[in-house]
């Protein structure tokens, strides 16, 4: 148990200020490690070989968290957001990585549009950064460094309206603690994007060799989750207008790497790290 960094699950209505009260003490930011094999990317969902869906639960080799999925084939999503703190990582002697983000697409599609943070280990030194990605068109694009314990609000919005930014994605992350932010409009990273899912995820990113070791982030809390579908219907991860999956991250031998807890009012949950690989 990660008693030194234990964060209790927060109530659904928790504000940014309340969230910050539960944050770990900030620590100095350093540059994230750069794998020699190539650029770090955050992938669409990789379902574990042989895994199926049982009661809305899916085993994945790279994701842990929750995904909202259309209830009907013609449905899709246009907005997702969440508030969270940058998790502190417990580093050993080797490089390890963890990405924490909100996004559209990625579950059953070959594209994903994301805004989030990384909590990595450069050997024994922690490194924290804010980033965005429109996979597969871009690898992870680092926007700025930040600190463990910073309260952030991240969102992704798809603009289907005609005019400026038509068919583009508004990727936003505000570091409420430091005042840093990014607010970008980016096109789909592939030939087309379906907006087929909305998700809040903690992930092991990848490089050219495959999925990287998962940094020990302890417990990661997501609160104030909001989802909007293309018809303008709003809800949390759960809604009468769509369905949801719980995603458990597992290693190649099937052992658990990270698992989400129960949903609180459909708008909050915690991911818990268990193993690096």
C-alpha cells in the first residue's frame, strides 16, 4: 500500500480548491526521460490478448480507467473533461512512465485526441509535464513542465459547426496551481476521426519497442468528470444516453498493473497502481 502518498477518493462535487487540499506536496519538475528507441506515444486502447468484455469490464495492456461508448451505432461524442492532481511518482533506479489524460476516440478506433499530464521517472528522479496528442498524426507534444500536486483541469472538444475551427479539436489544460496552460485547435491526426468514445485514462505510454514500464503513481483521483454527446446530451461516465466500460490494465502474463475503483455518482473515480510491467 502506498501509505505515504495515499489519496482518498473525492466526492463528485469536489471543486478545484478542494481537490488541491488532498494533493501531495509539490516537488521540483525536471525534464522527462527520453527513450533511446524513439518518441513516446500514447496509443488507442490495446485489449489484452484473449480478453473479452464481461459485464462492461475490459482487460487492457496499456489503459486503466473508464470509457463512455455510444449506445447506438450512429451516436458519437463531442466533449470530455475532468479535474485531477498531478500524481507523485515513487521512482526506483530505472526509467518508467505514466500518462494521465482525457480524450475522444481510441476505444475501437485508430485515432485518439488527448490532453493530459505525464508523471515519469528518469531513473530515480521524478519528472512531470503537461502534453497533448492527436494520434497517429503526432507523438506526445510536451507543452510545459509542472509539479506533483498541481491541480489541473483538462478537456477535449470537437467542433462540428461550420466556420472557424470546423472539424477541429480544442485541446485544453489549465494548471490551476501554477497558472500555466495550453489551449490549442488541432485537426484529426488520421484520415478521419469518428469520436467513437470519451475516456478518462491512466496509461503506460509506448515507444518504438512497445509498451513502456508503468511508473508507480500510487493512487490517481479524477473528479468533476463531464461528457457530452454529439446531440448535446450531458452526463458523466454513466448516462442513460450511452454505455460505459471499466478498463483494467494488465501485464503480458495477465497480472494486474493498475485498476480503477468504483464510480462516485458517475463523475469521480480513482485509479490504483499495482505493478510496473
